[in-house]
């Protein structure tokens, strides 16, 4: 099993309907999320949640997936920076409020088995602002496949 990561600064100020960043499975792969880190880039508090996504909507720019343990491996799951049309957002997996300070953050871990993303190109996870309009955040998502 190989480990991959996406990391960066959000390209949009997320909302309850538009994820800041998303990660989607493919038909032949069931990635398992092992860690998510999110950090505030402003001095304004913001609520953030990790939710399951069951449609793609219109994702933004594709991100570069980085292999952590074997640079010759290519990830099957795909990461996207922002969305221009909202996906179907379902089950909330985690929620937090980041403090009103630059660098305030949280790292969520998902134990030895990870958080499974069901196989299928419409299945994924995304970081949203469940209370409405948010702000730009720094993020990292790490998964195994």
C-alpha cells in the first residue's frame, strides 16, 4: 500500500456548498484517508468540517498528488483545489472552529484503518465551511491506496 499527499493554500474562500479542497476516488480504487491538517491564514475565526461527497459538482484545478513512500508510484485518487459548482455534500465526519489567529489549526487522524472513501469517481471527501462563507485556509490531506 502506498501513501500519498496533497497540500497547499485554498484557491477559494470555501462555503457550505463549495469545498475548499476535495479528494475523489476512482472506479478501481478505495483510498483511505489517514490525516487531514487545516490551518487558518487570517486573524478571523472560522468553522471547518470534513464531509463526504457523493457527486463531483464542478471541481477546480487538479492538484499534484505526491507519493510519500515510493516516488515512482502514481496516485489513483485525485485532489482538486476548490469547486465552482457544488457537489452533493453528505455525512459530516469531523468539525472544528479554527481560532482567530494566523496559524491556528487542527490535525485530524483516522487511526490504523483510515477513513475509507468508496470506490467510484463521484465519491470523495471535502473541506467545507458549514456555517456559510469562510476564508482561505492552508491544508494537507494524506491517504493510502
